[in-house]
C-alpha cells in the first residue's frame, strides 16, 4: 500500500476523513524514481490497479504538479473523475472531405499515422471540425504541442480552500473558430486507438486551465475541452474519429476547476473517412 499511510492519518485525524493536503510524493513515501507511475494516472483501471487501497476507501488522487498530490473522498470515483469511452457510438457515419489529394499527399506517404498526425489529418480534412460542431469545416493548420509549466487552482470538494496545481501540463492541440456563431477555442486531448478505456477528467481540464492562466484568451471566447480518439482501419481502408465536447461549469480564466462537475455538453460523434488516399 504505497499511500496507505495517508489513509491511516486520515482515519486518526480530525479532517473528517474526506481529504488529504497537498504533499510531495517522494518526501512523504521515501520512494524514489516511481513518482510518475504513482501520480500520472490517466485511466480508471490504472488507478484501481496502482492504488487499490485508495479505491477501496473511496479516495481519489489529484495530481498537482512537481511530484505533488492530494486525496479527496468520492462516492463514485469512476463517475466523478473519469469519462468512459463507452459514450462513443460503436458505428460511425461517413464523412466526405473537400480536401484535395494535394492537401493530403504528405499524410498519404506516412508509414504510420501517429496520434499527432491523426489530429493534423483530422483538421486538414475537416472531420474534426465537423465532429466538434463548428460552423466551418474548412481546413485548419494544427499548431504544435504547447507543453509547459502552469499554475492554476483546482477545487477541493470538501474544503473552501483550493488546491494549487503548479507544474507540467501537456496540451495536444487547440482549434479556434465559430460554433453557433460564437467564437470558440477547443482545447483537444487526443488519443490514438479504438475506444476501449476511460480518460481522467484532469486530462481534459488541466490544458484548459493552463491556457486560461496565461491571461490571453478574451472573455468573449468560449473555451471548450474536447476528447478525440482516432485510429486507422487498414482492412477497411478507413480512418475513424470519435469526438466528444465537455462543459467545465466554470470560467477557467478566474475560477478553480471542480473536476467532478465536468460533463458532456453534446452527444459524442463517430465519423470516418473512406479511401481518402486512393
């Protein structure tokens, strides 16, 4: 039980056994070299396997940057802190792109379409824009990853004082345009492979909070986290995109994010491209 000591202290303490303060993993446990595998948990089953004691006691682990963590009590960890790939439709609708063969040539010669190239291809063909519900499906160049160190507030559901995240955040890509006539910035978390697992809500929220913390996004721009799963089906000569968008239930520019309040704001979509390189 890597973090069993936390549970013991909570049970003996006066905090009502509902949350554990922000703590540095190596200093608290004395374990070196295993911080990422204990804190960087993106899937529910990984959390259950890595911290079965926490899961059994209904305590979820918040990753707060620079090797720090906190624990919060939850009656339903899966529902509160993860989204389930079962939300995506099993069968997709065909999307016919207006992109030319010239636009797609550089993708057609790739020996393998990786997570990054699948995102770029999705934006070049317009299929991601369609899945997001954007007003225009015109090709959009994909900006490179914007990984960096960011500081922002994460809500403690059991206390008025927030947790502070201060550390590295990965931002896969962003897309800017209009949805229903309103300027919208979509912050996309991309994954390669068929839907088969879950995704921690912090993977959707932290990139949004990171960008908002820079103070450069105008108030008139809506900020929407999105989850894109993409994969190539070579047998059927098709490329699939499952796309979901979410509501954070806060203004990330000047509010702490409550991870448990993140929820779908539209029906997830499953679209596919057929024979685009032939």
